[in-house]
């Protein structure tokens, strides 16, 4: 379901002239989230750590 949603969102954005996107997410399973979005050519550029 997640892939279908992102596919539709990116297609809609492109058809409206939007060529850049930013994704924010918070999860203990960040590796899975990064892997998911890397399939759509997203690159990680920010890391925030806490204690």
C-alpha cells in the first residue's frame, strides 16, 4: 500500500510541475524507512540524534 501511495503522490506532483520533494519521518526502524524511499531516488541528508 505504501508504494502505491508514494507512486500516486509523485506522479501527481510531477504532472503539476513539482520536481523536488522532502520526506520527514520518525521511527525506531529508520533503516527500513530509508530503504523504502531510496527506491524512489530519495537521498538522506539530515540525521538528528537524541539521548
